[in-house]
């Protein structure tokens, strides 16, 4: 099969022929319909000019020749031994994490908490092997792009829920990438009265407003004052989604006393944080990196007819021959839309 192969940090992706996957116990093979590029894919593959905390972990998990991509949907074309709930022809969206399927964490719908959890990649290819218990069925009405959006939107939904946005009036979202824009949408969907998004430029302002933002700010010298003016008061919740060092501190300074700060962008570099200021303001600090099985099912139920896929969040799918260049463009920091690979174009 054809796949976009990871060569190592700073080396981009290479389109190559690799062996077709074979389903193991409890697995199915899916024909990948579309796969989105995640910010994590970009972070993992950037050049490393100096040692990082995550470098050795990445090198152990994703050696040269690995196939990345964890935001995708596909059609089951082969069923492995022990599979009972999926059959050929079913369409599914796989979860990034697959646990043992039997422990307390897995039974509660939180497979990334499993002691045996593994991170499942492989979406930047024509076929991928996925675990039955870590895949959610898609309705027939789902488009290929919507199938690829289930995983990233589940992260956005989980982040909004962790922040407790349903019980607050004012929410500020730092970052207007796919994660942040999804959080904007779900914050409004869950009941926040006013939601504002902040980014370095206004390139995503239109998309943010189509997804529910009441205000869009380009970051200025006094974020706290600008957010307070845009929201009609200091934000009750500030959610950091960009993973840029220093943003958690800005969130702590901008949020109202007694408020909540959620870090979901998760910078891969160490940074200093003003815990004293957070303590003096009586803040709650929370973190989110993924989702539960329930979040996946909720997104599957909510996505059709929501307008998210048509909002401008994603661009037109690209073929393999254009994918490495599109990926390099993301590494350089320039992208108007979320990049989507269609491995059959």
C-alpha cells in the first residue's frame, strides 16, 4: 500500500510503498477514507536543535519508517480473530489510544489511563489496522471528512467539558487552531453565554464566528484588558489550546478571580508558570490531552448537520503527491485550514 512515511525529526514525510497491515487478535483493517493532520504530528516531526524532554519518548515510539496520523476514518475491509461487533462494510473512527479493554480505566471509557495503553497511528496510509474496542461506528450519512474530524473534535469537546463551560458566562479560548476552534463551538453548544477566541492574526476570525465565537481578538499588549472588554467582564474560564510557552501564564493573568484555567495545547517544552498568582487568585488549574469513549459517541451524534465540516475549519482534501509539501507548510507555521489527506485521489 501507499503511505506517508516518517523519516525522523526534521526530515519531513516520504511517500512510499509499505506492506499492507494484517489484523491481529481483536483488530480490523480499515480502508482509510480521509486523515487530518494534527498539531501533534507537526510537533513530533519538527527539527530538534537541542535536546527536549519528549525527544527520547518520540524516538522510541516512532522510529524511522513509522506511519503517523491518528485523526482518520475508514471502512472495515477485513476482520481479525475475536472481533464480534464489527463487520466488513462498517465505517469507523478509531481512537488514538487503545488499552487492554478490560481494566477499570478501559471499562470507564478512559483507555489512555490503562497501564497497557498504546498510541495508535497509521492514518497517513491507504489501509490501517485498528482495535475493535477502540473504534466507534459511523452512520452512513457521515462524509469522509467528517469521519476524520471525529477524533480532533472529541478532544475539543472533552476540553470544553473539563473546563466546566456549561455553568459559566464568559469563556476565553487562546489559540485558533482546530483544537481551539472546536472548543469555541462546544463552549457555545454546552451553554456558555459569551465566547471569545484569541490568535496571533485574524486569519481564522471568520471560521471562529461561524463556529459560535461572539468575539475574535488578535493578541495585543494587554490580553486581560482586551478580553474583559470583549466579553463584558473578566473571563470565568480561560482555555489554552495553542501549546505555546507562556500562554498558561497569560491565561492565569486574564482569568477572573476564582476562575478556571485549562491547559490543552500542552507545550512539549518545559516552561515556568506563576503558581503563586494562581493561588492568590484562588484559581482552579486543569489539564486535558484527549477524550473518553463517551466524547467520541457524542461527537458522532452531533457532527452531522452541525456545519463544522463546512465552516472553513478544513481545506479541500489533498492527494499523496501534494501531501509532503502541505505537511512542510504546516511545519513552517503557515496554514489557512486543517490539512486533510485523501489517500485515494
